[in-house]
């Protein structure tokens, strides 16, 4: 069994708890002293740093949400002077919803360690050639895996996303053995290689490390077959540094959470109550080591189950299932975060009624994104060419707001079914809910 940091990754539970407790006490003090909006939250609850003696006191602390971070855009949750930071990254989020995450060099080092652990957990080593086809730039995927790959000592191909011809050429010519990208792009690469007559056993790849968006076991199998590889899951979010917060080992029975750096809780999204291990609920993270962006009890909105059952790989870190859904209405379409409210904003601004429906599906492992929008009687009386022009204009407005372009269908007045209760705004046919049984193994 290979570990990147064996001592941490296989730490006995009692030792881990002690370590987490010590770090938490320190981190709460750091946040209280340096992050004014969180100090206000603690003051409102009447909690002082002295009240936190260890992880058993964690539930005393207030939750933090994406909304809180957005309200304090961009620097309100910064825990150190800006001059001590060496980088930012930002959510794949969209206009008005971006969160800026700050990093000191220490924060980057530990993030890269987390990604290095993920690479080694799949059997990766300095013998490997690792192709990073996650986007570079503000998105965390490229930077995280790039850093992790360096730390492991792999030869790193910093391809960034897109330019499929070049991806395939470098993969073949330089002998890439590990591919890191979103699962949708991996599926697309598989198809593209098939079209070019490259059979799965003709490419040099051995392993894929895929994440940043939901994907199913079926999709995993399809990718494994089309690329002739073993595909591993990796999870993270910009707010907690990026990918690598959790990763799959070779047992592939859930993703180990890097618990020496993060405390994971699962809560009831309605009541905020902490649920016992094995319950399905919203995942909440406390970052124990981050200096620049030290979030306590951050609500991810991702729904999952945690398990502390022993893993055959020897790692003692708790495992999470794949995210099984979201507790808010955020959709991840082709890797981009989309909120129905943004679509509504565009429609109202462009003079439409808020009668619309979003239909998302996955065809050939790639997301389709359609929006049905009702016209009013006057628009409906227009000529076909006027209506087509309106559709085009809406697509452009949506693309400007969301960062990706949907297919817009203008439909007849009153043709979208009205609902008695909450409007059915989103029809997601991608069947992303996964089987929960396997964590029990
Ligand atoms: P990024 O910019 O890295 O996409 P975001 O913070 O915008 O980060 O998105 C993070 C969200 O992406 C998570 O909260 C989760 O919903 C989703 N996500 C990340 N990794 C995975 C994964 N392996 N499986 C399913 N969903 C994932
Ligand atoms: Zn394991």
C-alpha cells in the first residue's frame, strides 16, 4: 500500500481526535481575532473562543453559508493581511455569485499535499506522466492537481481544458499515464479518441482522477471502458481550497476526507442538527489549518453519508459517499454552477414572465441544457423569424449571465404546466442519485 503521508493518513482515531481538537481550539481563536463577520456571528450566539475546548464543542459554533461569504465579497472572511496571501482562486460560480478564496503559501502547500495524497492513493508515483486537463486560472481544478502532481514528482502536462486534438496528441506523444479532468470531459475525450480510430488499449493512460461535478457509477464504467483505465473520484470545493478535500483509494468504497486538515459533519439541512454517522444529510466542513480563508462549519449544500468503517487500504480517515444531491437548488451543468434564480433574473429583465422550465439531461455523457420559456399573447402573434430572433437574444443574455449557453425554446402562452404548490422549475433527468449501500461493505 502506498501513501503520500502515511503517518497522517493512517493515524489511529484517538490520535486524530486529539490532533483535531488542538487545531480547532487554535483555529477558532485565529478566526475570532481576525475575521470580523464570523466574530459577530459568534458574539450573537454568545460563544467565545474560550468555550471551545475540543471537537466535542464544535456544535456550539455558528454555521457559515455561501450567502455569508458573498455578502462580504471579496475580503470580509480574509483571516490574514492581504500582503501575506500569495494567490486567489474563485468558484466556477457565475455573475454576482463568485466567492474569492485566498491562500497563503502554507495554505497552498497543504492543499497540494491533499491532491498529492489523492494521486498516490490511485497508485500514482514519480514514474507517472500526469495530464492535467482541468481548467487553469481561477478554477481550482487545474492549480490543485498541478501542484499535487509536482509534489508526487510526476512529469506534469499542464494542458488546461479544451483543445481536444492537442490533448490527444500530447497524451500519445508524451505517454500520459494519469488523466485529471472533469468526468464529462473524460467521456468526451474517450469518444473523440474513438472517432480518431484510437482503441482503448492503444492509449498510454492507466488511471483517471475525475471530479468537480456529479457523476454516476454508470458513467464511471462508461469512461473506464472507453479509455481503458481505472477511474477515481476526487471531491472538493473552492471554499475549502479546492479538489483533494476527499479522494478515493484503490478500494473505491467512498472518498476519504483529509481529516487532519478538515473536520466533516453531516447535518439535517432543515434544522441544522448534527446527525449520527451513517445518516444522509448536508456535509459541513471546518478547515483546521487554513490561514487565509479559515472557514468554520461551512455548509457545502452537498448531501452525502459518512462512514468510519475500516477501509482495507489502511487509511483511517472517514469516507463520504459521492454527493447524492444538493440541499439548495444549484445545478451543476457542464461543470458550471447554475441557479434557477439567475435564469429568472434574465427572463424578467428581457421582458418575459417567470413561466419557464429548465430541462437538464445527459446524452452521450455530456449535459444538455434546455430552457422552455412562455411567450405572452403579443409575442406569440409575431412571425417565426421574429420569434427565432428573440430566442437567439435570450441565449446570448443567458450566456452572459451564466457562463454557458442553454438551448432556448419559446413556447405558447400557458403551455408550461402550472403547479399547485412549488413551481417545478427544474427537470433533471440525469439520474445522479447513487446507490448508498456500498459504504456498508
Ligand atoms: P469548483 O470551482 O471547484 O467547481 P465550486 O465550489 O464551484 O468549485 O463547486 C464545488 C461543488 O462541486 C461541490 O460543492 C459539489 O457540489 C461539486 N463537486 C465537486 N466535486 C465533486 C465530485 N467528485 N462529485 C460530485 N460533485 C462534486
Ligand atoms: Zn481506503
